[in-house]
C-alpha cells in the first residue's frame, strides 16, 4: 500500500468522490483551500507520473488523466462564453490504486 502525503491524499480522495462531476484542478483547489498551482503539481507529479515497479523497472502508470472539455458561462450581457478546460478523471489504475495517508 502506497503512503501519500496529506495534501496528495486529500486531493486523491476529492477526485475519487467527485470524479463524475467534471471537476478541474481549480475546483479541487477551491474545495481544499489549496493554491491551484499546488494542486496541479500534485496531480502531475504524484498521479500522472505515478511510478510502479514492474519486474526490475520503474514504469509510469498514470492514476489520473486530464480530459479536455468545455464549460459555458453566461456573461452579464447574456452572452455565453465557452472555455476549454481539463477535467480530472481517474484511470483504471487509479480506480484500483491502494493508498493511505502518511
């Protein structure tokens, strides 16, 4: 079982609990009172570049992926603004990942 630092643990728990809601790194940061840059760093370093030992090699096995999507925001003038975002989703390996907090 992999031990995760507190912030990494909290980010992964949040992703697991809210994955079906099309969450972004900014959503995670706001919910956990973290800086968006910090969340992006955790997502990339701990989960997109997650390494596992397979035989004698350490292989990258991503636990999350960033899926491009679009959100619509209604502006004050009634116009709709379209923004491209990256939704955070667990991979198959992410769903099977066993971990605990340090």
